[in-house]
C-alpha cells in the first residue's frame, strides 16, 4: 500500500553539495515516522 503526501517545501543547501527539502511543520510530524526510509520524490518547479 502507498501513502501519498502533497505539499510545498522549501529547498535549502545543507552542507557541501547536499540539498534539503523542508516541508511545512504539520507535514514534518506526519513524515517523522518514516525517518530513515527511502521514499520516492517528485519535484515540480513552476516557472515564474
């Protein structure tokens, strides 16, 4: 079974060349239980 979450996230540089996606706080709590698991991520960048 799959679980799907849809939200806007902020993209930040972490250290070196690593990039981190920061979801909104209410989603951080929902996603916390999946810490350490590999997930599929679809990133859509809308043009300005």
